[in-house]
């Protein structure tokens, strides 16, 4: 930073101000490495953290009259596109994998159906209690989800019908005389862990011979992407997924625009001119 400031003709502390910091941040954003690539976000963050600490020190020791460290904004890691999105036919194959003639198989089908229907996280799935379900009106309340915030998500009537049969015929047998209140139970009749939910998804994908790396989060990404493709408003998807900001949800618009670009390239006559 010292060399940069000298290049800008800034050699006195009285010249070290908000504009000087802004110039340095701008320089970092466009600076190239020896290989001609832009600096990584983590590298720029390290530089700026050092500068922020230095500015805080100058203010604390009265060399500066204002705390310039507060004006430094650290760069954010870009939101990455989901690596795996399932096609509807793949989701159908995974759903059909558990053997619903067994108690464990029926429970596993319930887990898969809810994950895809609602887009909830593995930990949220494991924490669902029977009292959180309204299968008459088709709602599920997520208690203390990520960020310790409650939210209500809709469940389709088809999935509610499957859950109803599970509550009547399967869950009582799996509870082993205990009553923990949780919707999905492990072999000992107690609460399942998020890892166990993850393992059920992995097993079903393997049984369905899906070669993609399918996880519980894949179901979440797939749910959001399929809804967006079918015309769901992005703010409704944000609320359903429990995203604190719309920025987190907008990543799915990039997935759908990539699909649209592929279709455009394939069918638009202007692409072949």
C-alpha cells in the first residue's frame, strides 16, 4: 500500500483520507498477478484487513482524527452456481427407490418427498415434529431454522396424503412405545440426525443409479430451480427457502438463464446466421 500511495503522490499522513483508501481498493480490484489473472477475493481481503488494522491504529494513537477503518468494505466471495441440479425424471427415479413395503422405506420416501416439496435443509428435516405439520391445509412450520428464525412453508396435497398414511400406519410401529414428537424416527424410535437424513438421500440416489453427486442440498437447489422455471416469483422462493437476502436466492435465476441461453442457441434462427 505504501508504494501505491507514493505513486499517487501521497507521502504525508494528512493526505491519508477516505479518497486515498478508495483509490487503493479500486486498484486492488483491477490489479493483476504475474500470470495476468485478477487477484483472488481472499488475497484482496487480506490486503484490506491489514490496511484496516493500520487505519484503526492511526486513529487510536491520534495520528488521524477520523476512524478510516470503518470506510473499508471487504470484498465478498461471489455466489457460486449449484454444482448439481436434478432433472424431474431423475427426481422421480430417486423417489421410487425406497421400498415402501417396509417401515424404513416408507419413512425414507417421506423424507425425500418433503425435501423436494419444500426445499428445507437436512437439519430442518430432522427437527420437524408432528405438531409442526398441518396436513389438512398443507403447511409445515420450520422452528428455529438457519438464523434461529421460524417460517411456514407449503406442502402439496399429494405429499400430505403420503404423510397421513405414514402417521397412521408406520410411525406408531417405529416409535417403539416412545413419544419424542419428531416426525421421522431412527431405528431406535428417536430423533434422526441431519447426517442420517443425508445418508438416506445418498442411498436413494445410488439405488436409482443417478451418477450425479446428490445430497440433501441438491434437493433444495432442485426445488428452487424447478419452481423458478415454472414461473414462481423469486421473492416467494426466498421466503420459502428462508434466505435472509434476495441475493442468495437470485443465484437460481442464473441457472435458469443458462438453460434459456442454451435453448436460444439451439432454436433461434439468428444464432445460425
